[in-house]
C-alpha cells in the first residue's frame, strides 16, 4: 500500500487528476449498478413469488371447490330419506330386497358418477346389509379394519389418500341417523389424478409441488426440477423452505397443505441474465468516464504543464515567458502573477547588470589613472641618474631612448585620462646630465 501511495505521489498532476476522476465516476456507477441489480433481483424474486402464490391459490381453490362438491354430495346422501328406508326395511324376501336395492339405492349412488367423471364409485356400508350388492352396497364388517374408516360417532367427513400401486382418494362419513338405529358409512372413491389435476397443471418446467394431509403424510408430489438443482429428498415443509423458494396454502375443508416451490438459483439466473444484458451498457459508461476523465484532466492541466515547462526553460537560462492565459481561475491568476514576477526580475537583472558595467568601467579608469606619466618619467630619470653615476653610458642611452618613446606614445593616445590629455611638449624631458636635476 505504501508503494502504491509513493508511486501515486510521484505521478504527474494530470495522471493524478485522471485517476481521481475515474475513481469518482466509476465507484458511484458500480454502487448504483449493484444497488439496482439487488433491487432487480429482489423485485424479480418478489414478482415470481407473487405469481407462484397466485397460481397456487387458483389451483387450491379449484381443488377446494371440487372437494366442497363431494362433501355436499356425501352430506346429501347421508341425510337421504330413501336410503334410510332401505337400511331400516325389514327383510322379507331376497327378491323384494333386491328390488329395493336396484330401484332406490342404485340410482341414488350411481347417478352422481354420470355428472362427475372423477367419481369412481359410491358405496354404502351398513350393519343390516348381509351380502354385498354390486359396488353400491356392502356389509359394514368389510371396512372396519380400513385406515379411512371413521371410528368416532360424530358425523364428520374424513378424507383419506391411498398411495401405492393404486392411487385413489376416499371421502367417508358416518350415515346420519338421529335414533342411532342405523350404523352405516358412506364412501366416495375419487380419481387421484383428476382431483389433483389443477395442482399439476401449474407445474411448469423447473417447478415442483407437494401436498401433505393433516397428519403430515405426503399424499401427492410432482417434481419437474432439473437434476442440477436437486438437494436431496425433501418430505417436510421446513426442508422445502430451507432449500427452495416456496409458497404454501392450506385447504380449509380437509386441512391439506399445498406447497409450490422452485430453486432459488433459477430465479437468480434470470436476474443474472438481465445483468449480463446490461453489462455492455455498464462497460460503455465506464469507457465514457475514462475518456471524459482524460479529456478534462488534459484540459485543466494543459496551462499548468505549459507553465511548468516555461519555468524549466527559465531555469536553463532563457528568461522569456511564453505561457499566456486570460482565464480568471487560479491557474490564470498564477500565470499572470508569474509573468509579472518575471518582468520584475528581468528589470532588476537589467538594472543590476548595467550598474555593474558602470562600476567596472569606473574601476578600470581608476586603475588607468594610477599609471601617472610623471611617476614613469621620475622612475626613468632615477635609472638614468644611477647609470651616469655608475658611468654606464649604455644604460643611460637606453633609458633616454625609452623615455623619448613613451613621451611620443603618450602624447598621441593619452587623451582619455586627465594626466595623459597633455599635448606634445607637455611632458618633461629626462635631463641627460644629473646636474640638471638641481635646476
């Protein structure tokens, strides 16, 4: 992390600005995208659950309506006076009994099958029936060991689903008799597939459904979930709710619990599909943010980079300001301030430079003034005098010749200083005889 911060610290200002714009643009975009995606997923899941709930409600209501018809039918038959007369009649002859069975009981118990194809049979079991009469009448002793047999004395309807080699649904109840002289049970056998057909119709691909009775036993199941979504065997509502997205509804009459469910991942796949469809748009937005960040960073930093380059040129010795800006932002103010500063610096440099040149010239003139011709002639005179005193005529002649040379040269070009402004004849001659010094 420190290395990244160090590298970022050394980046050019343009790159820093571009990175910051990218971060400031991409992060909110990703946050909004994730928020919208989560909202979309929740909306899709909620809508799917609502659709499932509505489909289950319609299916259960259809089955409940059919069940109400069967309950009304068995109630009607259990209160039938004609059947009560058949069960209470005294045995006369087998023929007369047969006539009562065929003329009274059979029409009452067989006619509902004509209007309701899902009814496979209606049977009345009673104590006073000794021999079974077709499929409509039978002795009560034949069913007393059956699971669906209503053993209580109350006239309650009992629903029972038999599964196995032959699936069927049984609706049974005690035959009503206020005097308790009749001990009988009515049983309606229903087509298993026909009864649960409305529930099966809503089972689309990737869906499943289970029905439990009041004791928690599975009485119906349909599974169209692909194998890749299978999570093992599920027999209870808690297991279904733990592994799948599910909706439940209980049928009031027989207390059956219907559960309609599908894999949660299947719903999420729809959301992921929508996200993949939106991915090109998200990519385009990120690219647009990158292009805009490059353009804006270059636009904002262009003058600042020119100013930096100009400062580097000045550091190299070129004191000319080339960058200009008429904007009123901070960079424009900085450029104009820099220009004024350089103008002041150039002005000061010019003044100092000119003052230094004048000083150098003054010092040069002062040095030249120190070379006084009189000092030179006095020195040559002393040398000449010493030479004569030592009887060195050659040295004296050379000294006199040098004196004559300097006098001629100074008289021609010595007009710049005060002592050398004299014309020919103004400089003293060196006397050839030392006695002349006394004069």
